[in-house]
């Protein structure tokens, strides 16, 4: 299991400075699951593989600014990590499954990060339950003129191999800060 490291060993160590925020206690999201449409719809649990991290994001492909910026920032952070990026998995959950078909969400997220997982559920209760594990919110509505109104929580969540939500980055966290936090999270005891 990845150890969450706040500082070097020893009692006089100063805690590492993180750009993201940590919840206390760390939420266990390991029982949350959604279909991975980039892998034929197999169940995808919100837990990183052993000794790795999972970065999860809730968004939608028609987002004009926040979603593409966030994914571009994650791509940049992974590039900054070099070889350590191999220990980081990325998944995007669409909060707009009506417009984001399996092919659309997969093509979108993988255009930024080729190995990323595209998560999509057309069951509104399943999608809401997954978002609730993270404290994420979203809504999609269509007005009388057919115009979509969409809102969503724009955080990126870092989950360890035990299914614990270790860190949350709000929208606008700089890629180099995300990369620095990931390096800390990947350190082992």
C-alpha cells in the first residue's frame, strides 16, 4: 500500500507542503464503482493498482473551459513526473452520459492522456452514488429552447491502492504543484 507521507522519518521532520487538501479522516472510496467504457464496460473500482495512484475527475466533453484545462494540466503534470508517471492512472467520469456516449468520452479523455479510463453510467442513481463518495456535485438540464445548462465540481481526486482518497486538488492548481504532490504521495515508508 502507498504510504501517505507528510514528512521525512523522525520526530523533528517538518510536514511536506501540499497544494491539494486532505480530508480527516481520509474517505474510503474503494467500494465506489462505475463502468469503464474504454475497456468494454468492465466495472472500474475507485482504487489504484498496488503501489500506484489513481487520479479521478468528474466532467463532460462539451465543457468549454474547465474540463479541457484540467485534463491539459494533468497531462502536463504527468509529463513533469517522467518515469514516475507510469505509477499514475487517470480516469474521467462523465456527468453528461446522454451526450457523452462511450465513444465520445473515451476519445475525449484519451486525446489528453492515451491510457486514461473513460467512466460512464446511464443509471442516474449509480452516477450520483459514485459522486457522493467524493463529495462531488453536478447537474445537467435542458431549457425550453434546447440549451444545456451544466455545472459540476471541478476537483481532481488522488486515490491510493487501498481505496483511500488521499488528496483533492481544486480547479486551477498548477501542474507543477500537482506533480510535486504526486511525488510525495508515491513515496513509501
